[in-house]
């Protein structure tokens, strides 16, 4: 994807059209191009070239958007850092990525002078918002820099971005995507959803530092469409924005649907402009999605699948199929197969690990060759860690994550199946299930349950309810009622935190018994 050419193209075709709507302000495609090119030329004047990395540590904002576009416009390497990262994490990732430039804003418990001292390869820091003589002031860049087209050569196979991802379980890994990889999300969405310049997207607080947020930017400049950008997710503001700006498409994670349906007034909003409502990023609950569909019955409610490592999305439920429990079908230019523990290909309806291959698969993990070898085979297959199956019509279904599999006395149990059944209880707002150690059975399920506001639910009531829906060994051995579930920045339930909590509670029980 040649960002510079797309910015030029849309500023000529639809110069006055709103490209970004942020905090009520409309920014046109012409202004977007002008601002991005001014910043890009400033980078060049600083001596930044297309081999250098530029770290951007900003919340969702217009400044973040043009920082990304300016970086891509000179063919440099973008290193977007989630704005919730701590100072120590920022320092570690800047050093790991070897970034030469940092763009950020003032934030509590962030000492920019300390970051500069501890990041030896960092040449400059640009600060948005507050002027500080020690650093480059954002506003002054646009007063003195030219908006002419940056003079750089473009290479589609060159590294475009390092995206640090940890998902719901692991430690950060730097996924390397090339400029060619950036085309993949747009091509897939265009293939399945027929998106166009008439669409209005809403990025509901999904961090732009993650691929799910970046995809909104790519689609906006690819089509000359409009993006409504929210700094953080608020279910009420999300619904208000859909109604106000006549949004046609969005993609959010399952927990965001849960939050929307927890609002008392969610049914009063006019969502008739919606053409597509997409769920991604984590195994979904068909029950919840069907409930949400009542708010926008004319929209297609779609499931999808993909990873940062595969330039997500890669698999989308075709419009009109009605199989909301399925993640859909893969695009023709991606291969997918289900394999057993020995890597043997399985047949339809047999459950195993999902492997994928094709142009969306990452180049590898940055400076982590051994980790790359663990996930990428020599012939290009990426081991996704998702347990899945496909039916006779080629529709794929996610059963769970490998790490979500609980071995109860030798029986394989997937937490997603238990969660889906618990979700059907009318008093349950959210639930997450993990496996915890058990001396007799090896592991047993434990459920963390959030009860709907104003409702009361006992463990006995929930156990009785589940006896009609699950085999005895699948019913959680432990229930813990909590006020909320820990989430990652993309809205997924952070099961790593729950697992650590479960381990601590087990050790505490053992100590008390001794």
C-alpha cells in the first residue's frame, strides 16, 4: 500500500469531504494530505530515512492518524505503542525496535527526559499539546514545514510496521508487516463487504496502535470514505455517534457488544444506517450477537477471524449466510487447514489446530528468530493456536484457543463452550472461564461471572441452570462473582490476569490446609 499516492489521490477526487471526524471536528481529505505531508517533510529534514523506525506513543487522536500517515509517506517503519503502556514498557520497546524518533504527549508518570536518557538510539522527541523547550513542539512543525509531496522511493516489500502484540495471554512480540501486507485487510473487507467511498466507519476506541484500529485508517484513505474516531470506547457515545453520523459499518470485539446491551437505553437509538456489524478478535457468543441484531435488523451481522500475524482479517462470514456461529470462509488467496497434534491434515468436522498460509502471513517477529520458527513452518504455514473445524460447505468454526483448552481427567473441555452456556442465563452480564489446577483431575474449570446490574445470582442457581446444558465434568468446579473482568486494550478478556489470580488462590488454599 503506497500511502503517499492514496493521500494525493483522495485529496484530488474528494478534497472537501470529511476524512476524519474527531471530537466533533471534521478534517477534510485535502487537510489530511497537507498535514501528513508537512509532518513527513519534517521527518526528512530531521534526517529520518526509510530504514528508520518512528515510535508513536499517543492515544486515539487526529495527531496519531497523521503521525502514522506521515511515517508511511516517507516509507519509514512505524512503531505504534499503546498509550496505556508504562514508562518501563515504552523504554523497553523503543530500545527493542531501535526507534530513532518518538512522538508523544504529556502523561502522568511518564518522564520524557528519562526516556531520552535510557533510549540511546533515540535522536529526537516530538511532543503534542504542551510546549517544552527540551523537545520539539508539535504545533511549530506545521508552521514551518512544507506540504509538498515528499520525495522518496517506494518499495512494497519493505518493512512498514512493527506491531507489538500480546493477545489475551502472552508477552509482547513485535510482528513485522511490510507495505504489501497493509493491502491485505482492505482487500479482504472489500471482497466480503463491498465497501466503498459512501461508507462511514466508526473506530470506537479500538487503539490505533493495534491492527484492528489501523485497518480503519487504511480503509478510509483507500476508499475516500469517512472515519468517525473515538478516543476511548463508551457504549453510550458509540450509539450516539452511529445515529448522529449515519455510520454504515464497524467492527468490535464481543465484550463491547456486551457493554452496549447492558445499557438501559440501548433500544432508543436509530441504527438504521448500519449495513454491517462485525465481531472479531475473540470467540463470540451467538446468543449475544443475535440479541444485538434486534437493534439493527436490516444490517448484516457478521463474524470474522484474523491475527496481527496474518494481517487480519482473513476470514469473514459472507453476507446472508445466517451462520453467525461461524467465522465464515477464507479469501481465495489464503490457504487454511486443520491439523492434529502431529501436523496431519484433518477432514471436515474434525477438530484440530488452524494453520494458515498466504500473502497475509507476517514476515516474522522482530529480532526473535527462535520464536518465529515456533509459529512459522519452513513451507510458510502459520500455526495460529486456535482450535477449529470446518463443515462440508467450507465454513470455519472456532472451538477455542489451545491455551483455553482445559484437560479435566483426560477429557478436553473448551472454555468458550462453557462461557456460551453461562451467557444464556438471563442474569449474567459477562463471564470468563479458565482452567485451574486440581490434584484429582489435573485441571477443572473455574468461572468468573459478572452479574447484571440490579440482579442477584447465586452459585447454586447457576449450577442448577447449567445441569441442563453441560455434561457434569464441564460445569465449573469453582465460581467467582466479580464486579468486572480485566480487559486488554482491544477489549478482549485478559485471561492471563485471571489465570494468575486462580493460581494465587490455589496456593492460598493449599497454605491454609497445611
